[in-house]
């Protein structure tokens, strides 16, 4: 074994990417992004590799997100070249996965958040277990739903049989945790397995198209889908709250109590923009523009401090309410030419 944060190998025509930064719950740093990108580029035209399989060596985590603590350090030093270089490399990897010409299988057996979804949800197969859950909690750190998930989640079709921009927004805005049934219902996951290790060995031996997976019923989101869609078909946060049922409104206010108001406005603007774009790269370019704007705002450094550095969860976001956010400035950034 090696100390490298990503281990790559080829087994029986399968290119294997193993996330190997367990002390950080496999949070993606720039070195990991570059190692994954290099492996995918090497295997793209390699006739000895038929499929890619991504897994974690951590018993409780696939990937807890991007290495935003390091990004915060760069922001505090006003090292914008490094900060923006990190996001540019990460988003380029997300796009490469989305466009990859070979089966790309991610096996999720634990937590996957933020950047972890960027290296899994854009592939052809996302396989989950009972231990898997997915969330996009970026609003609590003064950032925004990124890595192309505002694009991808609005186009997913799962057991429900149709995509839902409104459910996608609900998931990304609130930081709601989707477990296996919800992931299959929405289409974030493509299959369920009880034993991930056996599944991985079978995929390596037979090829992913020759290995069956199961599904899971009873998605909690199914019970409130109509309520969510009635509220989230509206544009602004105040309109969403005004059109939410009393039960849903209470839930939304609870879930977003720790969110940056600026991030809340920005995420809604981003979702609306990405609903209408033509491809994932256009979406990711908008995220790069918006991210460059947000990391320069005080809420980002403050949010990362409160959640990940001091872990006090006492962020002092400014402005304190969405009414004080300059929404037009955000819209101008999102819609500006790249």
C-alpha cells in the first residue's frame, strides 16, 4: 500500500480508483483531483480498460466533500489564483466524468457530500448501500450547490419516472440527507446492493452490465413530493416560503436556519440558470463565476470557520436575512459571459 491519497490500478479490464485519505473522510484536495484526472485520461483510450470503478477505503465515508478548509486558507491570504485554480480543476474533472466514454461506476457505502458527488453522480452508475447517504450542505459554509449538481439533479429520473427541478432545489437548498430509497426515487442512485465488496468483485469479474442490482421502496421524499413542487416552482425564497404548506414551511425554516442568506439567494439563482443550460460545462462555468464571487464574500471564510475549523456552528453571516442580499449582483455574475 502507499500513502498516496488516491490509489489507481487495473484489475481484469477495470480501472480502479480508490480514495485513500481516510483521516479527512476522503475530502478532495488538489492532489486527489489531479490523480483522478490523470488516471481517467490515461484509461480513456486504453483498449485494455473497459470500465472505471471508484470506491473508498473508509468504512463510513465515500467522500465528505471538497477540501474547503484549504480553500478558506487561500481566500484569507487573497491567493485567488490558487483558490480559483482548485475549483477550475475540480469542475473540469466533473465534466470529464460526465462525458466519459466508458462505464463509470461509483460505489457509495457511507457519506457522500459536495465534491464527493462531483466524482460520483456524473458517472453512468452510482451504486448505494444501506449505509449510504448524500447531501449538499454548502449553504452552511457560505458557498453554493456546485460540482454540477444543480445541473445534474434537475435532470435525474429515478423510480418516480420523471425529473423534478423542484425536488432537486429542495435537496440542494436545504442540505437534506437522501438515503438509499430517496436516492433511487430521485435517480441520484442507479442501483442498490447489500454487500458492496461482493458487488465490486463481481463487477470486476463480469463487467458492470452483467451484474444485477436491486432497488429500495418507501422513499420519504415521495410522501411530500407534491408539497415540495408546489413551493419550489417559485423563484425567490420569500415566494417559496409563502407557497409552502405549514408543515413544509416549518421544515424549510428549520433546515435553512444555519444557511448563509447570500448563499440561499445565490443557490436559487444558480438552479434557475442551470435548468436552462445546454450542457454540464456551461453549468460548471457559471458555478466557477459564482464561486469566484462567493469566496470573496465574508460569509465563506466565516462559514467554513464555524462548521469545519472551530466547529462551533455559530457563523455570523452578513447580511442576516435574504432581504438584505444584493440579488441583482448575483444574477449578473451567474448570467455574465464566461
